[in-house]
C-alpha cells in the first residue's frame, strides 16, 4: 500500500505498508475507502526464473560451504543468467523425475516448482526436504525418486504453513481441510465439493457456510479455475489453471465450472492423483493429459532454450 505522500523540504516521501496475503484478506473486511486505496496496491510475485536463480545460488553456496568447491571465495553473479542457473541446478539434481500420475518422465525443475505456489520459502523448504531424503537414502547421488520423496514431504509442510496462516480468519482450516476434503477428485466443481459436505450437522463446519468455505479454498490456493491447454507440444500433457494467488483481486467460481486442486495440496488432502485421465492425445506416443498435473504459464524457461527433459 502506498498510504500517503508528503513533501517535507521539497522532497517526496511515500509511506509504504507491506502486508502478507492472509493479512490482506482480513483488511478487505474493514470499511475503508477502497476506491482510494485500491489503485496504490501492488502485488509482489516471483517469476519462475527468479526462483531458479535463487535455488542455483543456494546450491553453489552449499557446495562451497561443504568443501565441494575449492578456494576461499566463490562468485554467484553468473547465476543471474537463468540458463547458467539451470546448469548449476543440474550439477546437483537429476534431469528428470518419474511422474507416476502421468506415467512419464518430467523435467526435475518443472516438477519441483509445480509443487509450490512459486514462493521462495516454499522452494527452500522443498530443497531442504529433498536433501533430507537424500541423506536418509543409500544412494551416492540425488535421484529422481529422491526428489519425489522430498517433494512429498515438503508438500505437507508447505500446505500446513499456508493453512495455518489463514487459520486466524478461517478456524481450524488445516485440520478441517485435511479431514473433510480427503479423497476429493483433483478435477472437480463447486457443486461437487459442496454436495459432499453437511453444513448443518457436521460440527467441523460449524463456523462456516458454503460461501466462506469456498472462499477458504480459493484464497489459500487449494483450488483454481481450470483453463484450456491449447498447446500441441510436450506441455500438452498438463492441465492449466488460474489460482487466486497468481492474480490481483479475487476469483469467483460458477457452480459447474471445472476446478483443479493445486499439486502442492493434492497429497495433503488425499486427492486422487491417479484418477482416470482425459483422453486428449495430441501426439502419437505421448501420455494422456493429466488430471491435476498443473502447468504454470509463468514457468517460461523451458521455452528459452532449456528443453523439458534436458
């Protein structure tokens, strides 16, 4: 928020107020002049390339601190280049991870980022969990299976982190979502979700109505609006979706439009990631389109010289 601009001694001074997403949700309920405030609001979002650079720098720094790089100093400036940052990623992690839901190999970085909301702290947690999975394994290098095990562990940590942040405004959001949504389809509709719930008799829902429950799923990023994937290349195997955390303002769902559970939350709520896949097969020999395997349009580095399975 740019709250106000003053002119002491002819110099402009603007007061800025930075607020977390969950706090912004609370502010929306206050009766203030939003017509005045709204134009000053700027959302801070990270691009996939920026997260790749961040991860590559941490990998190189880790290798330096553990003696895997010789010398007294290291340089990180070259890693500002996403292509070089990806090369650094590949010195430490495998090229691909086996995606069991799609029955195909998937670029490890794409797999890694798709299971976050493209937030730095979630990426760091995921990286730490991949390393912990490797440390517990009997392998001498990080494999695709190790990455998958680490991401599985990170998903729960990151899901709880998000839902706990919203629990001040949405009571028991973490425990309720984990219990009530268990087993839901990864591709669903608002009608299907609400039709499976009993707001009158289920005590876990005593502080919710249909509107507030759907709002929780939307603002936390558990579900997003499914969008048509018009691609005909290797990326056509993914669903595409729009989540509220990717845009300014709120998303309103119609009762029957298709919604998709975010990959980061699918394991947490026990969604069926091996549900029947759609029959869309644009290319001979390619896997069928995945239900709930989300391709983020913001992950552009694949189209900038880094092949999906490089």
